[in-house]
């Protein structure tokens, strides 16, 4: 991805003449849902089994692939079903990432309202849509739309709190950066918001200005702090326990760039379950950088250098090992967290993976589940990796441009 070059070109005149909305300008907050959403009769797919069910969002065909965790990797294992998701059945809306409730009764999907290569109108490449996005709440039982909430444009990541009561939705608004830059505005005017929602009622509780083009968001173990990856070569540290939700921005490296000309492009985050260290995946510099929560500073001595752009990784429960997928080579780096070294590499490209986006561990940590975007024209893939053997043991075709995999816990 040549994001920096594209962004500069966009800033120089490829945008519309519309002024970007200014926080606090008197424009009413958007808290209402889609007035006439697409209603359908739900799904005949049975509820998840005891082992749980995998959800894969397919952002270019507005669907979610369902796969049972039980029987993982056995002959014949594959998609149980592919269910539609969205508000409009005749327009691509770009579902982007999922969060699942701890109880396993609901899941949440961000509707980004973008279509890569969509050209004019409200839809453009990821991060450049001009239409507001939505956060959807769906029933895990029958995949019915329970509620939808209108949020800011270009939704990025969505996560849910451990008690299932609160959602955090970021907005990867690259278009705002370009608009402000073209008009000669300040970087502070490029800042987008993180929306905090009540997961039960799907109402907006707060909108917190965090940074330019925030994408991944993760919480500390005590959930008093949110960490957000910012395109502006920063990590935003949000104090959720303090009044006003104050934000501290930390540059990921010395000599870091700006929102218009980022040198690192932070995109994803992985938090250690034992130390709370925040491992930052930077696309342009191909580095995994570490923010230490005790000092809220980066430790450059712990930076891991990869041969491609790191994406969404996963830690083992003991915090010793970080499995970090990265693009270009399409592989998984197995990182020793104590030494910040790559102990081995698991290749995915030979198994048909193109543009790996995320790796998730199964509950027993025996397997890794790698979701690969593909070429954005045909089906993407989900790969089951035997972590002990370091080999792909199953490959399943899913929808077009899959970008996340998550586990919906089974019902007892």
C-alpha cells in the first residue's frame, strides 16, 4: 500500500469542496439510527454449538461467514453458512471488523460505507467514504438486526468491554486528513473521534477526539485505559476513568512523521495479557514497536523489524509469545516477547494466503486462524495453522475481502 503517496495526491486537489465538520461547531450530534433499514426474516442456521462459532467479516460482499469451531481442520470442515449483513441490500456497505458479547448472545459489526474503487459518491477506498457509518447489533441466534446506531464516517475498529456493556468504535477517517491539508488547516483539525456506545441500548454515550485517522483500539486489563493506533505516527492513550476522557498522544519513534506524511503508519495493536505492553503494528516502516504502559513511552530497544507490514496479531495467555502476521511475504512471525526477537516464521503464501490481515488463536492455543484478504476481486481465505508444527493444515474460501475473524462463544 502506497498510502502516503495517495494521501498527498488527495490532499492536493482530488477531494470535493465540502468543508470538514468541525467539532463543537453547533452541528447536532448524530445519535439516530437508519430510518428505514433493510429488514429480513433472519437465518435458519442453528445456534452455535458448545465449542463456539467463528465469524469472518467479508467487507466486499456485505456478508459474514460462519464456521463451527468444533471439527476445526478435519476433512470436510468449512463454511456452515454465509449470512448477509448491512442496512441496504442493493448497495455495498463494507462491514469492517466484529466484536462479540461475552455471553455469546450478540455480535457487533461496523458498517464503514466504503467500496474500494467505488469512485464518486459517498463510497471510496477504505478511510475515504463521505457517508456516515453505522454500528450494528445482531443476534447470534438467528442473525437478525437488533439495532443500528449512526456513528461518524469511516468506522475502523470496534471492541466490547469484558462485561459486555460498552462498545468502543474508532473512525479511520483518512479523507478528513486530506480535506484539512488541502485547505491549509492544522493537524489538530484532522483529529477524528472514538465513539463510546451503550451495548444494550446502542445509544452513544460519548464521542472522544483521539487523533488523526484512529484505527485499532484495545483496552488495558483494568479497562481504565484505551490505546488507539493513529495514522499520524502516534498511539493515543485515553484515560477512561478520568472526567472528560483526557487523551495523551505518544509518537511511535524519534523522527516520526505527521498525519499528512506519516513515516510509520500505525494501524493495529496487540496488548500483552501479562505486562500490559502495547505492541504497535506500523505498516510503512514494517516495524512492531512497543509502548510500555508504566511510563507511557515507547521503548525503541524492543522494536521488531519484519520483512512486510505487520497487521493484527495475538498473544498466548502467558504473554511469552506474540504471533504477528505480516503482508508482502504473507507469513506469521513468532516473536519472543521477552527478547523482542523472531524465533521462527510460518509461511502462509504457499497455502494460498494473499494479504494476511489478522491471526487469532483458538482457545486451546493449538491453532492459529489467519484471515487473508485475497485480491479483493475473488474469495479471500481462512487458514488453520498448527502452531506446534508451524504448518497450514486447512484452508477455507470465504467471501470477498475478509478483514477479521472472531469467536462467538457457544451456549452451554
